């Protein structure tokens, strides 16, 4: 495994004035109880995707409350990540069975990674399926292991789940985004429900000046005086970028100058992303008002921030969505969201209050048109969205819930 070196320093005091009074003191109290304890987070990539964004903020914040916290990334080749992508898709309901060779490769890489590192922290928090079997190779563990599931497990491919379940059942705790994601057959000592969250002070979410936003629009030849609708998310079938393009085509009939931005990071653990980027480009055709923007074109956290802020509406056309951090990101920036009623999205979008929940392409296009016509309504929805995120989906509340869980597990260990 490879350790991620984080240079950024994030402190609790930075959030004064953003979060409710008393929250910082509570976190400091919880951290004091864990003084001298250590935590290691393990996942499959240090670049691209919501888990990475969470860990980039969560790791330094855990350090600030007094925990010796580290972040390790498992090693794997193209074949391994192709198998784990099949697992990811199957867990979200796709009919993609694993071969015996796939299962063998998956376990061999988990075994290899376990031999390349010493996971001796008091708490080991393993994120998603790629490294889930690591625990199998630590049979005499004296620490506490937590499996953190970030995907939608409401309708998993049962054959693939049954392959993984024996390893996940070895964990001391499992954390899911929503109750409906907990597979009934899973038995672990502690089950925890905790939605993910965003960092309001990160490059992706911090306040920007109008000049900073305008500079990014000019760089990518996006017209600031024409309507902008945006979807941020990986190029894969679950995010349905093709559906977002179809919505745009309908909206374009009423608002001919509308522009569509499809923004994604090309994550190292997602070989399928390149194929779906090409599919999206073919579906977009030669339309100059459709912009396919990736980190390869220089679109990183700052640019995503500016482009979301410049949008009139943000789409999330996912057909499966563990949570969808990009929804909270848009709402925090006071942009209303039109999104499919799937996974963790209804936890964030309150229909008719801070955006709209839809089922079809046609419904999405109708709602986008309504928001483009009624700017006052859109503005009020955006303001509602920011307050809803402040109350529920900021990184500070996620840190609080994890510290409470750590305390509970380590107290159990003492007993």
C-alpha cells in the first residue's frame, strides 16, 4: 500500500461562523477521549471521486482533534481495477457476475496489499469494496475494523454480494449512507447510518469572487450571459451523462442559447471511465454548446467550484447514487438541483424546496425550464439549499459521528 501525504492543514477553528455554536467544543471533547489513539483510512485511489474528497478533509481534521491519522491506498493493476469495477457495478444492481478467476485475482491483490503494510492502528476504516477483504489476512487483529460503504446497496447482485459478505461480516462495524442500503443478511456487531458530507472551506466549495468565476468561464469559452446547466460526476452508466445530454436537447428548444457542462475527474480506479467519456462525446456530437470537461483539460477543484457557481441549474441524472456529494456542493453554492429520485439524492433534495426530484428525462427538462423562466423561485430554492446543507451535510457533522463511533468501539474493546 502507499501512504498519502497530505500537506494541507485544516483546523476546527477555521469553521467558526460557519457551523452552529458549541459544535467545535463538542468535537474537542470527543477528541480528548481518544487522545493517543490512531486511525488508518484505506481506499483504492488518492485521486478522483467523492471518497477522496472526503478523506482530503477528514484526515487533517481528525489530526486536529488529536488522533494519529493516516491514509493508505491499495496497489493494483488494470486487471484488478477492472474486476473491482465489476464488483462496484454488481453491488449497485448490474448483472455482471464474477468468474472464479475474478474472485481469485481480487483476493490475491488484497492479500498482497496486506503483506505490503502493517495495519496496526487502533481503528482501521476501510472504504468500499476494493480493499474489503484485507481483514481476511489479519486473523489475530487486536484493533477495531470499520467497513464504510459509499455505494447504493439497495438492490445488489446477490451472487457478488455473497462472495464479499463473509469478509465484511468479520468487521467490528459497518457504516452505510442510508438504512435501505443495509443488506438484511449482513451481521456485524455495530451498524451505523451516516451520510457523507462536504467541506465548505475546500477549494471546491469556498466562496469565490465574481472575477474568479468569470476567469474560469473565459478560459473554457463558456458564455456567462447564456443559461448554463451543469452535471458533475464520473463518466459511467450510473451517472447517466447521456441522459443529461437528452435533457439539454429538450431544454434547448425553449432556451436556444442554453449551454451544458458535463464535468468529471478521470479516477485511477475506474478504467471504464474512458469508454463512457467516448460514448458521451459521440452522443453530444458537434454541438459547441456542450462542454465535456475533465481534469485532463485543467478542470480541478477550483474550476468545478466556479462552474457550479456560474450555473443556473445543476442536474444529477444518476440512475444509482450512493449519496451524490455533487448535489450538496451545488446546494451549498445556492444553486437549485434537478435530480433523479434515487439512492441518497432524496436525502439532500427536498422536492419543491431546494430543487426538484424527477423520474424521467422529460420531467427533468420541464423542471429545468421552469427554473430558467422563474429566476426568483430559483434563487429562493438555492438559498434554501445552502441552509439545508449547513444543517445536515458539512464535514464537521461527519467528523462528530465518526468520533462517537470510535469511542463506542474502543470502549467495547476495554470491556
